[in-house]
C-alpha cells in the first residue's frame, strides 16, 4: 500500500557513528504500526537495539526502511491505531495507508512540506534532507537481504 510514496527522512549521526546507530525519523506523515505518526520516529530493532558498525546508511535506505514498509510488525507498535487496524481489518488499513500516501507522501505533498520549511522544491537537493521512495520494484528487490531479514529480525 506504500507504493508511489515519497518520504523525507531526517537522519542524525551521533559523534560515535558508525559505532552508535543514527537517529532516523520520517518528516512527512506516514500511517504505519512501527512509525510514530506525530514524531516520525522509527521502531526498527536493527537501528535501535542491534546496530553494528558493519551497517551503513546504504543499508538503512536500500534495505532496512523498505523492509519495514513491506513487512510492518503490528505486535510491537509505535502507532497503536495503525497496528490495531492492520490486525483487525487489513483492507481498511491498506485504504488508510494509501490515503496517507496520497495526502502526505506524493511529490506535491513533499514540495508543500519543503515550502513550509523554507527548503527548495527540488527533491534531489541533498541539502534539503534524505528521501526514500517506495514503488513495487523497490519492494520486490528486497529478496536479496540476508537470512536475518528473512527471519524477521529486521523489525521489532
């Protein structure tokens, strides 16, 4: 249901990086069990608890975050409403996710977010922050992740 969405992601690197994990948060709204709707904070075990200096930002943007979008974990939520809806009524959950993608994660919504923050409309401007987009091709390429990802250890 996240297909076609474009999200602006805030990344803070601690002084101890890569030995300490970065702080990751979505800047535009997303309806997901493991992402806090108000703050954008991400509940992802590999970032919050099992971080290793072997990981880098490429792992986060090419594997961990797309994996999180593809396989939400409603049993350990940051967004209880999203988790409950996902478990109770999967079709209604998908409808709400798609509505959020349209309202908050379309290119026009992202440009409005940039304008509100006084940032350039050019989505490729690296100084305006990192962005992650999600389409079906990106998600289907996740099969190359290691066996830990397949066992579900990538999310908490």
